[in-house]
C-alpha cells in the first residue's frame, strides 16, 4: 500500500492563518459546555488524511503531534478504516461475559508481536498501566511471596503513565498530583536514567520496576545508553518484574517496534495503547508470559469494553501493518532526517534537541518565548505541535509523513522562533 493517500491538499504556504469567526465561535461554545481540563490551541479540526488535517475554516494544517503517538499510521488510514467500517456493521460489543470471533486473533496477534504467551486487552493506556500494576502486585504475593499489603513498585521521576489516582500519586508533576490526594501507598520514585538510584530503592518487598523506555510527556527524554539493559539486569538479580510502558514509545515510533528493542531488552510485561487503536478508537493491552499473567483469575480484573470486537479488529489490523516493517523503517530513515534538520536550528534560540526515530523534544534557549507561544506561532503557520513543558516542544509526526513535509515543518518552526 502507499504510505501517502490524501487526495487533496491546499499546498504549502507561508501565509499566516488568523483565527476565523467560525473557529472562535466553536471554541467559545465548547468552552461553555465542557470541563476546562485542557487548554487547546485555537483551531477546530473537521477532517484528516495522512499527516494533514483540515479545520472548519477550510485551512489545511500539518499534524506533527499525531495524537501523542496514537496516530502513528496517520489520519484515516485506508486499511484501518476499511476494517473498522466492516466490523461496525457486523458486531461491536459482547462484553467479556461471552466470547466473540475477533478476540482470539487479536490476542494471538499482539502476543506474537511482543513475543509473549498471553494478552489482557483493555481500552485506554491508563487502564493498561493500572492492569500492569495490579498484575505485578498479585504476582509479588502469589509467586514471590511478599507479605500481603507490603508490595512495592519502583517508578521514575518525570514519568507519565496516565491520570488515575494511583498513577498521579507517584507522579512528580505538581499539576498532575496537586489537589488529588491522599494517594495509594506502595510506590518508590527514583531519578530516571540512574541505575544507582534504582538499585538503592530496591527492598525485600519490591516486586516490579515501571519504566518508560523514553519519557514522552517529560519532553522526549532518552535515557543514557545501557540504562534499559541495566534495569533488566537489576530486575533479574532481585527477582523483579520489568514493566515497560510502551504506550507512546512503542509500535514503530522510535524506529523499532518497541523502544526497548534499541537495547535488545525484553521486559516481563509490555504495556501498550495509543497507536494500537490506529487513531480510530481506544485500544490497549498488557502482554506477558503465562507465569506472570496466570496469577489473575476470573472476577479479579476486567473491563466491559476491553477486547471488544471493534477494538480487536482494528488492533489486529495495526499488528499486520507493523509486521511489514515498513513503518519502523520509515521512522528510522525519516527520523534521522528530522534530527539532522533540527540540529540546524539557530543555537541562540534552541538549547538542544533530543529523541529517537520520528520523535523529538526541542528545548528552547533561555530568553526565548514560552513553548506555548511558539506552538501558537506554528499554528498560524499551519503546523500543529504541542508544548511538553514551558520551555520544551515535542514533535511526533505520523509515520506516514513525507520528507518534504518534514522539511516544510522545520522551516516553519525556524520562522516561528523568529516571531
């Protein structure tokens, strides 16, 4: 299949796009009737194809955020849309009280992709993380023999694993955790990338280490070489489970199927989400071998919509796309080109860039406008990006993006830095 399929595009342009009256009215209407837990950029998107979207103002924008990696295969991928349409008209939900004809294929497909024995499907990434945490604690009690109620899981500072009470309880982001306590105990947080800190945090009650192979929300922070292999080694030495949150970093984003692959590391538990649903619907999963997964018994965990027929159909189609290797190769090749372009940005305006594959964090130099301001300038130049923190912008374009579009986007970025 072709990796680019949009049939119409307004063409590249340097003109600045103002916020139209129609866009402003729609934003005001949404502001009146929705919770204010987001502060989106002033654009209202109506359609999308590949790496491009079109606003209700009729203007095309290049999407270099890709739904925080949920849209690895672009907007409206024809293979995924065809599978979803067919399944919608056939069967969408049975609940897990009954079996359906898409379930076994999906579980087998994801298990094969991960090299694991068993898969537990859920919906959102946060649900998958919670599932992995429960799985690790249950394994700690049933297999490792940790006293009931004493299991501990080591996490990393700067992490982002979702927004549940348990997860924000071990977050180091004050916006994420402020005002939501008290939080569940049983977590120890250490500096990301420091094996000595991890080793010091391990006790006789530790059952697992939860880690992002690359920290996305923190600004695409890549750990030091050998860190993931070191985490694997410490887990082996102490009889712990390594839980790899590959929700943003996995499924082709970094140039390999999983970010752990860059160090030839195989975690005990893969936590997947975002791109597993092809940008069509929430699909997540936890994959592990039987010696870990089988500590869960009927009635101990579940989800009404987890593993529904529509999710399974789309998820299996996503696995088939990844098994071609096309998207991993595109991420490697275009990622190399992206980082070459970013390295040419003026040093007095960009402090440093980092990342892997088609994923980059761009730290603005001291004295520059906020990352939000630069993203607003990019929006006016028809590029959709997102600030990770006040001084950092993250870039994660769909893996179907063209080389010319990457060039154009970075040119717009350089222009936006100038005001």
